[in-house]
C-alpha cells in the first residue's frame, strides 16, 4: 500500500470516527462500527490505528500541537501581553476545534487517562501560569483560573452560534475579570481563523475532491470562513 493511500485511509478513518463519536459518543462507538461505515474490515482500521484511543489521539493531535505552540510562544516581558496572547490564542483554537471539544461534554472522551489528557492538562497549567503573571498572589491565580476555564465551556455549549459573536462575548467576559485588558486582536470579519493548519487543509481538500462536499459545508465543519476555504481550494 502506497504512502498516499495510507494517508488517505487514515484521514477517512478520522473523518468517520469524528462523525460517529459526535453522534453516539466515544465510548459507545466501536471500531467495528467505524469500519462498517467506511466499508473496510475492522482489521483494516486497526492496521492504521491499533486501538480506538489511537483514533481519538489522531483527532486531538492538531488541537494539542497548536495549543502547545500557542502557549509556548505567548511569553512576553509585558504580563498583560502574555495574558492576551494566551487568552486569544486558545480561544481561537477552541473555536476552530469546537466540535471536537464538544465530544468531551458527552462522555468525557478527551479526559480519559492517557497522553491526550496529560498534554491538555500540562498545556492548560502553563497557560494558567502565564495568565497569572510573575509572582502571582492568590487573587491573581484565581482570576487566571477563571479566565482560562471560561474559554472552553461557552465554545462547547454554544458551538453552533456565529463564531464572531461567540468570540466577542467570551472576550467581553474576560475583560470583566481584568480591567486592564487590552482590546482583542483583530479577527476576520466573521471572527473565524483566517488560516488553516496543514491537517485542516488536507481535510478540506479531501472533502471537496473525494466527497464532493460544498464549501459552506466544509467551512462550517472546520470552523473557518468560506473565504478561507476558497483560498486553500484554489
């Protein structure tokens, strides 16, 4: 089997798995169900992902890698700037991956013991430290925890709301915690990320070319604007 065929099959497995996990829950979806939906054998799925948890890890990898990169790059001599970079950076990532995060509200799939939870926890702890600032008081640490915790829940609960409005409301709530909070960095006019990761680009192209999905459908599924999808499908 060629590398290109391997990659295509792995991407198809992830796409179908996310759909089934979202519809039925991670714990109630079997590898056999994923295989049947794809029209391949269970062994064919396990060839690419030796366990169901590995499929979940494959789905979570783009988010986890982007979170780690965002938080690692957020440090700045100005604590307020560090806080802004962390808050806005994580919020934009959560908006992009909001349907993946929503899996956790169904059966805590992403919280199961393993590398996904470990990486998510460690990154969020580092984010809390940056938001709290140097030599933080208890008040600083509590406000940081409130700010970070307040990013994901609204995105998950209101995932189907317009991204621009949801982003603005979440940041408005953060500014209530921090009187010195700077104005949010500009987003595109819909409040959705103006760029996509290589993984998202590959997914968008596959959905367009192989599954004949429309641009509005792809944009909605990936949490980006239609203009962004058009740009990468040229």
